[in-house]
C-alpha cells in the first residue's frame, strides 16, 4: 500500500473517512426530515468507490440497516461515461441501487444509441429478475416525438419495451425544464399517452 508521503505530486487525494462520514450524515439528515429514499449524484467524484460509499454499502449491514438513515435507491449521472460506469458497477455488484440510473440532463438525439446499448447491456448481464433501468429526462414535446420514432424503429434491434422518463420541471431556477403550468401539464399528458414512454416522476433543480 502506498503511503501519503510517497505519492508523487500534484495528486488528487480523497479523505475516505470524511467522504464516508459526509454521506452518512446526508442519509441521516434526509431520514430525520421525512425523506426515506435518496438518489445521489455521481458527477463530483465519478468513481465506483464513491458510489459504493454514497449507498452506504461499504459499511456493515448492522450499521446500514439500523433504521435511522434514508435508503439510496439509485443514482443520477450527467454524462454517458458516468452512466456506463454505473452499468459496469451494477453488472459487477449484481445488486441495487447501482442498476437504477437517471441521466440527469434533458435527452438529445445524439445520445439515444449509446443509452439504448447500455440499457441492453444492463438487461443482458444483470442476473437478477429486476434488471433495473436507465431513466431519461424530458422537458419538451420534441423529445417525445423523436423518442417515439427511435424506439419504434432504430431501437428495435437493441431493446424492446417502453423507456422510463422523468419530466424536468423549472421551479424557478430557470436552468432547464418545462414550466409548472398548462405547458407542463400538456407535456406530462403527452408522455403518459405515449405507447413507448413511462412517466416515472418529476425532477427539478432547487
């Protein structure tokens, strides 16, 4: 094992104890405020080890399941490489929450083939009955239309069935998302009525 003083500089160093303590504090704080389920983001650390720590699965089961912390049910990723990392981790660990992934930016057409391939990999290599899924974000009707065309045509060779989506809402931050008015209701209705999409929930920056 390499010692700290033996590391060549410059070097990026993470204090594992502090990281683990921070994640445990977040899970406990969420639980104390009535939030039983969490979906942490991976974009800061971008590591498999960080995901395991965020989920609390690097600690003993007696510590994790003592009833005073929220359960991590999945992860949010910002890029295709981050999603790919989580898929690899899910296939390796063969357990939740690594197989429940939300791509946390509104979907664009250029990412569809990559996402479809990763969804197919998750389905084929994850041995449990519940293979999990990769959710995508929608905030505009045009996305519903090109997703419908893709899933009905090109994606047929990758994976059948509907795609799980979250609808991105603009709750005042004005970064992305549809408005919380008739336009948002109309978009939600269009998603619900789509034969190839399943509305899983809503997503917003606060």
